[in-house]
C-alpha cells in the first residue's frame, strides 16, 4: 500500500528517524488516533493521544487519585487547574499508559510491546491476526462456548498476573482486548491504577472481572454464575494471591439476614467448579 501523507503529530517522529512512513489510520477512538507505521523492516502501531480538550473525559477522579506526580509544585498546579497544571496532568495521563505497558510486559502479561514514547505518541507492537493484519477486538468476533471458556480462563489468569504486579486495568472489556494469532492481547491502559494505593482499585478490579464474565457468558452461560472477582480481590487483600493460586469461582458471601437458597448456590458451585477446572488447565499448560 502506498504510504499516506503523514499527519502533523507524526512529523516529529519521522524527523527523528523513529518511524519511516505512515501506512494508514487504523482507528480514531475517544482518546487517541491509532496509525499503522513502518519502521525499517517492521510494521508498528503509533497511538497519538488527543489533547485534553478533544478528549471525552474518562480521566475521572478514580483514575487520578494517588497517581504519582513528580513534585508538589506539579501536584498543586494540577489541583488548581493552571496551564502548567493541565500540561502536567496531560503528561501524567499519557505516561501512565506507557508505564503500565512496561510494567506489565516485564511481569509477563500479554500486552503490546512498547518501543518508544515521544511527543505524545506511543510507538508499540502492532497486534496482528493470522494474516498479519491488525487484530480484531473481542467484540468483533464470535466464539463457541468452548473457545469462550478457554479465553475467559486465560484472561482471568492475566488479570491475576496484573494484580500480582500491582496493576488494575480499570477499563477491561471486549473493546480493549484484541484477538491476535496467539490469543488475547490486552490494550488501552491510560487509566490503569496502582492496586495498593488507590481506593477505587477494588471496584475497578471487580468491574473488569465482571465485564469478562458477562462478555464470555454470552457464549458460555455457565460462566455467568462464577464469582472470580470477589475471590481474587479477597486473596489479594490477604496477601495470598500468586500467579498460580488455584481459583474456584466461588466466594463466601457474608451471611445476610436471609440465606437466599442453598440450592441455587449448589448449582452455581457446580458451574464454578467447571470454570475453575479450565483455569487450572490453562495455568498448567
Ligand atoms: N497495539 C495495537 N495493535 C493493533 N491495533 C491496535 C493497537 N492499539 C490499538 N489498536 C486499535 O486501535 C483501537 C483504539 O485503541 P485504544 O483503545 O488504545 O484507544 P482509545 O482512544 O482508548 O479508543 P477507544 O475510545 O475506542 O477505546 C483499538 O480498539 C484497536 O482496534
Ligand atoms: Mg479503547
């Protein structure tokens, strides 16, 4: 394909020799525009962050809380919303994704390999399908029940691995997971939070795990009654979560005033056991 005229935001990277040509625009999302670029022999992905003003605001209080800022002047300016402060939050937002990618790649989580971060552009591995084209999102693919259970188990394993590395994705869903030729790849991490230092980490972890359950449960309804979220968080909080900790898919709910049906719970248990067995098989394999 003939290269396109490079957009202005990629010009600097071309001048610095970080990329050679721009092949095409892949997607324009809420927070970034993503391009396929060539760097020597390699095809890569360039994520160009939008300016705060053009961006729909996902960076709610959840995400910024406890984000580490370099100094107190910066922190005060960010709180006051001065121009210096806005620029500092902007940079913190963008570099949060880069930091998370490096941290997770080092922990063995399947994320795109980061190459460079320069002038608000993240250069990373292009996640591809069997044909070498940009991989589809999970949302664009149909699964058999069996495939859904397999991917659900392997992605739960990734969530656990992330948490043991101290990171909660915070926006994990079928829209932010790509299906590459070698399985699911987790993307889009600017809102990732520090599991230990953020009061919203638990809520975000539970939401991430529920999103996986609901999406794959659409193909394999037996997953819908599993309780992996609370189980994982409970183990994490007790300092008992390791990458290979066996999970059951059950979680002891605190006894309420009424016990809502031990029978239903037993049915759930049987389903959860099957999901847990698959997870063990994943971890073993
Ligand atoms: N490393 C990559 N390899 C292949 N495709 C990618 C990669 N990164 C992003 N994409 C594609 O670009 C889209 C947008 O990327 P991303 O989700 O990171 O940005 P975003 O601005 O948050 O988008 P959205 O608002 O759609 O969530 C993804 O859905 C995916 O299709
Ligand atoms: Mg996204």
